[in-house]
């Protein structure tokens, strides 16, 4: 997942991610594995990785009402949210 934090929303964003986004994503079955911040360059500001048991469950999750509601709430603080589902190959991958 990638996104950019809206200007002026940084403090509220971090509060939401810690208290709402991460716990709710975890309860939905997503294991958040890493988060990266871009400090220089023309790339999304935040890149977050997560794992699911399998691709079918991941597809069901990202189409679920609970997930769509969570992303809608995240978008109060971010722009340009993008999500990509991939099958893990064992090493870091984009």
C-alpha cells in the first residue's frame, strides 16, 4: 500500500494509524509487516507492507465492507491511496 499524508494532517494521521488503522487491519486478518517513509524523491510518502494467509483471502478482505470503511477513514488523512496484491516470492519485492 502507498499513500501521501495530507499537508497539515500529520499529527492526526499518526494518531489514526496507531490507534485505528493498524489494530483494525490486524483484526481483519492482515499482518502488517513493514512501513517505509520517503524522505527524498518523487515517490509516495508512505509504503506499507502486509501479509495474508493466501491471495484469495486478501482479495476478499480488500473487497469487504469493513476494509472499504477503514480505507475511507484513512483517506481523511491521506491522498493517493494505492493497494497492490502480490504473491510473495520470499524476498523483498515492489
